[in-house]
C-alpha cells in the first residue's frame, strides 16, 4: 500500500477520534518536526514546546484538513506558523538552521563540531525568511512549490529567498559569491 494511502487511512481514523491513530501520526512526524523546530529556534526546550503546540493544533484542526491534498505540507505549515507565533511571543529572533552544506552530515548523524559552529555563526546573519526556506528545503526536503504552498508565497519569492540565502551563506562562510 502506498504511503499516502496509509496516511489517509490514519487521518480518517483520527477524524473519528481514534487516539491510537493519532499516536501513530505523532510517532511518524515528531522526530522531523522537533529537528525542524530546533533548526528554527536553536533551543531544545523551545523546539519541544513548539512541537507540542503543533500537535495540539493538528488534533484540534484535523477536521479542516483537506484529504485530497498531501498531509505533510499541511502539517509543516502548522509547524512553521507555530514556530513563528512562539518566537514572537517570546520576543526572540529565530537564530539558526543547519545549512545546505551540513544537511547530508546531519542526516547521517555525523559530528563535525567545528564546521557546525562556523555554520551557526554564518546562519546567525540570516533573517527569519531566509532561514525558514532553507529549513524547509534542505532539512525537510520540500520542493519549492511545496514551500510556496506552506508559506503561502509565490514560488518566485521562494526561489528568490533560497538564492539570496545561499548567497549570504557562501559569503559568510568565505566562499565565492556568484554574481
């Protein structure tokens, strides 16, 4: 059975109030959502709070989910919005994400502290818009169109933000910037 079909069946069960189905959905998305929230906030406690609030919102709003569309972008839209809401409430700036250069290493759970610290410093220079599109693209593997849908932006805006974010990272890391 296709993954999307399994997910639809799970969501149908959740809509009928099946708590075990919701737990399965939680188990499926908790790890990635925690990594994403941490990448946006650079704070484990904040990330945990954001993920908890995200799942509460998903549970409360599952009835409004359109079953004809993929679940993952809908879920991550809630996660990103909750991250923004949480960080605004705390009056902090979202600080860091893992970049394009380290995502492969992170996905393989490799420790390269020196490179990571240098990358974190470079990412501190990026604004929230640029960090967010990088997190969605390189940490979560969303397409540019999916990012546009999640953030409710024009796809050209997403492409522009990704390009500018990569250019800023290259410059901050001492690389040659494309003109």
